[in-house]
């Protein structure tokens, strides 16, 4: 094996290079700032290369430091994956789940107590996020994602295909025939800017001779939670994934419009590295949530 610098100095370089701050690196490593400086100096002497430019206010990687950093990142990621593959789950009593805010708030949290009653030995921690996290850089055990799939280097298990529907508060529909496009499109419009939903909305506009470019939304975002809340409050009509409003439809807080339903471009997936699906806590959660989801959304028919 070719000679390598001490692993400890490489670990300190990785922390300092990622944070670009020796003080933050020291806090992360639970050592003193002087210890970080010492290890970096030792590595620089070992490699006979300057890796950082230091000023009173800033610590910047040199060109050689920037070249080296991604190699060290990948090396430690591979080490971590290799060790995890033989040691298994390091924290079997805690299940950390990443999912989007809307699904977490509207569907998962109201039902989570049932899983916790079945498995009181497992504490569930939710990490709401609109982005798929990096499993190598986090402590997330499982992600629940609504999307198009295609998560490279991860196992993705499709749970169900959703469908889209137009909805509005019944209070907004006074004097409006909810099945006539020309009347519905006189109402305020709540716009979901997600690409897939935008495409379906524009396609529908074309099909009923509505000029999309003339429409002005009262609110627009790609976060479904405030959009759905606005619809429930009677601020406008919305094209949305039916699964996210199923309870509002069942209770009558929202009603379907335009006799419209089409397959959503987004499906629901469970996503994680392969070995994590073999962990007991993940298997228990998967065995609970999949039939619960299928039962909950069994009537989401696409017409």
C-alpha cells in the first residue's frame, strides 16, 4: 500500500475544508481550535503543500486544498458505508424519517400515534424537507417522497400512483356551477408552481379554451401546505394531488370541481440505501405504513 498521511489529520482537514472555519471544525470534532490548526499544519508538512490560506477574518482553501477535498470526502463516505454495512443499525430505538412538509402535516402526523402504540420501543423523529437528503451526510433512516422517482444509488419502493383534481371550498362556490370551466375560472386561482402540476394545469386550460397566460394567481408556491390551507379558507380554487386533500374532501371542507381527475406526474415512494431497508425499525415502519397508505387512498380513482 502506498504511503498515506495519518487518518486523523485527514479527518481534521475534511472538517475544516467543509466548514471553511477552524473554530466550527473544532466544535464539530469536539477538540480545541489549536488542535485543528496543529493537525492541518502536520498534514501540510506531510504533503509538502499548503492547503489553507489564513487571514484574520477568513480561512480559505488553496487550489491544492480544493483539489484534495472531494477525494477525502469520498474516501470517508466509503469508509462510513463499509463500516455500516457490517455493523448494521447503530441506533435501533430511533427511527429518523425525512418527508415533505405537506405529507408530514396532512397525513403522517395525525396517524403516527398508531405506529408508536404498536411499537413503543421505537421513537420516531421527523425531519420535514422539500429536498431529498444525502443519506451519507445525515442520520436519516428513511425518506418518504412524492416525485417522479429516479433516485440514483438508492432503493426506491413505489407505494402508489396519485391523481390530480381541482378543488375549492364550498363557501366559494355560491352562484357558481362547479362543473362549468368558464364559471370556475372566474374564481381566484391558487397556483402550484411544481413543474408537473403546471404542465397538467396548462394542458387542461388548452382543452377548454382558457388562455393560461391571462390568469393571475392570488398566491403561488410549490409548497402544498399553504396552498391547501388557502383553498380551505376559501381564497381560491386549486389543482392538487388528491392524496393531500383526501381528508378535506371527506369532511366537506373542500369539494371536487370540473368533473376532472388525471394521473399525477408524482408518485409516493419509500427511499433509502439498500441496507437500511433490512433494519428492523425500518421494516416495522414499512409494514405499517404501506397498507395504511393503500387503505387511505384506495378510492383515488383516475377517470
